[in-house]
C-alpha cells in the first residue's frame, strides 16, 4: 500500500522491497551520481535528497512505481561528514543498478559530464564559453554559483584567487597538487571557500581529506551548497567573512589571557 506525496515520490512501507531486491548504502555524492545514471532525465541534488528523504517523516521515499526506495542512514563519519543513503531496487532494476554502480566506480566517470544548455535568457549565457565552462573577467569557472560568489567578493573589495592550484606536503611527506575554489584574503588572514553540489565535486572523501591537509598547514575551509551560493551569494559571503572576525577575536582573547598576570589558563611551576 503506498500513499502519494507528489507526482514523483511515494511513501512506501518498509516491507515493499524485502524480497527479490538489491540494496546499497552510499554517501550523498556517490548516490547523486548513481541516481543521475539510473534516471538521467531528473534533476538530482543534495537538496532533493534532504527534502524528500532525510527530512521526511519516516526518512524514506520511493519512486512512483515502487521499484526503487531511498532511505536515510545518518552520518557514519560523524558531524560535518557526508550523509549516507540506502538505495533498494526491485529485481527488475538490479542489472541497471549494477551497471550504473560500476560506471561511477570507473575513473572515467569522475570527469565533468555535459550540462544541459542554459535557457536563452539565462544571465550566465554571457559567461558560457563551452559546455560546462564559464569565464568571468578572464577567470575560468565550472559553474554559475562560482561566478556569483566571485561577483560578491569583488563587490566587497575582497582579494581572492579562484580555482588556484598549489603544491602542498601531506602528513607522510608526499608533496601533492591541490586546488581550491576560492582562496580568500581578509583582514590579514586567509581562508578557503568551497562551492559544493556540482559534478566536479564527485569524490567527497577526497575533498574532506584535502580540507584536513590545508587545515594542517593553517588554512581553514568552509563549504557552501551550490543552491545557497546561487540563491543568496551576498548572505553566503557575509557569513563567510564573519568567520574571519571570529577567528581574529578568538586569537586575540587567547593572547590576552596568556599575557594577563592573573590568568589561570597556564600554570608554570618549578621543581
């Protein structure tokens, strides 16, 4: 028995696909890639998963014919880690699921995929140079949200590097080439702003490992969804710049506490 939620989603009971089915648990990024291959005509996004699966009453939904069910499985990696979802398909979809899953495991599936053409009146058309590549003031971007963030940074007069590469040494001494969406300089500090949710960010575990690597070298990373950046880039930037103020304030308070004769944070004793 199913209850229709809207034209493309149905709520199903937990026993609907118990028999003759196949189940996989994937993190958000990989799940979106899998769904895009199974049903390329839909606009899959992390926001769709959140609204229709994670935030639903029973954290579960199914496509119309009931042959596919998605279930929210929490954050196995802890706070700030990717959310995980379980996909269960009926026997009739097992072959397609296997093929799609193998495809996204292939390294060739990691390159950006073609994007749908923009509407004729889309404001980003003037920046579109080729399929999925945009250029604004001589800087190359991979998505419209990145352009919106660049414009917001310029409007604020903030210095930034976009899609810049660097050479950085990891914890075992291997030097690697890494890239950030925006390397932002503000009030004598530097911080990375990342725009998530596009095909380019397909390996989230690599993104998080890179974040930790930059953090090790004293550069913090803050991530925003593509929908946040494209719907309200000014608000995203305001919040991002506040993080610089918070960092400076915390550092100043700590230094003041250390310098104060009455502080009890540190106690030095002699033998």
